[in-house]
């Protein structure tokens, strides 16, 4: 099962990369300024939404740029974790409403929501953890992006809302991610009223993982990213895939899946290395390869 999960990751993303671009490094641009900025160092890829004048709206172009930034060499051994943040006071205001007028037409509207759904699902489907570093307002599809990430670190000033109902467009697609992150009645209050919730309320309800002062946001986020980098890449990839798979199952099916994966994990070279290191009272030396120690 471990090998199948790894192969499905590699196959999926090699296919998507071949469809989307041929260059080894691609950054999307609007005129002079790129709508996403990407840099990678010591296993941590930082993707920054970079259209503050438009409140980092998730236009179709922004979504395509974000997808490419995520997928670029996603199966590389050098990539261990992705951090998504934003320039400006707004993390993301959600969809660009100018793209959603009748003038754009149903086909364009369909493409916008199809692409958005693909990006949100992709975040949970890729083998590396994705952390949202939020320092400001996240609304509608911007809140959906937050809810879709594996871990969310937010500054105390951050707020979260699904205000689509107030402009006549119910946040039905954001509700998919948000409804799986917070209790149903909290999600429905957000959806029915559009009222923002504070970072601390978001923490209370499970939308974010941690709330910190603004001046410590980057430090705390990168510390978590570094701790992930200190672990075994194939073990984390297997664990992430299994977590989302078992969460969609009933209890008994979930235990059956997780029990099988634990055995598969033990068969990994890094699984045995970690156990030996614990017994020998030393730090493990990870191979970061999905190689088997035994059948």
C-alpha cells in the first residue's frame, strides 16, 4: 500500500506538470509583477500571493499560478513542506467578482470554480504538508484556501469570513472545506450571515492551528516547517495520504486502513531506521527514500 500511495502521488503530479508547463521553473506574471512569488530553501518552499492591489483575489489567473507554484517539482526529494502566505493586509478576498458577471458567461464561470476546486483538493492530495501563514483578512474562497491547508498559523489580527451571501452568491464551494474544518453550526452561521470571526475564535473552532502575535508569525511558522523538514519525507507522505483517506471512512474501515498502513510504514527503510535510532538512543539518519527494509 505504501508503494501504491507513493506511485499515485508521482503519477498524478507528473501528469499534471506535463499538461501545464514544459519548463523546469515557471512563474506566472501579469505584466511586470508575478501574481505569486516562489522561493525554496532547505526543503521549505514559500509561495506568496502577490496581488495586494486586488486584495489577492483568487482570479482564474491567480489560481492557475498558485497551482503551478505548488506542482513545480512537487515530487522532488528537495521539497519537504510548502508555506503559503500573502503580501498586503488581505490574505485573500476570494474570487474576483469581475470574473463572475453575466458578461463572462457560464463556461468561464464553470472554469473558475473547477480550477478552484482542483487547487483546493491538490493541497491535500500532494505528498508534502502545506502550511498557511495568515496575517490579515481571509474571506470566501480565501477562507476556503485557509481551510484546505494542512496547518494554519495566524496572527492575532487575522479574521475569517464567508460573506458571499451578502452579495447574492452563497459560499457553497468554500463551505466544502470550511464545513470539514469547523463544527457544522459554526460553519452555517458563517455562511448564513457572512459575519467575520476573529483569529482566536477560528482557533477555538478548529479553522486554524495556532494564533501568535504578528511579530512572531513568520518565526513560528518557519519553526513548524523546520520540524517537518527534520522528519522522514516518505513517512510524512504516507501519513498525510492515510490521514485524509481514513477521515473519509467510518470508524471500522478507518482502523482497517490505518492498521495496514502502519505495517507498511514499518516495512519502510526509514521506519526501521527510526526504531533502531530510538533503541540505540541516537538521532535517526533518514534516507528520505521510499525504499523497503523488508517485505
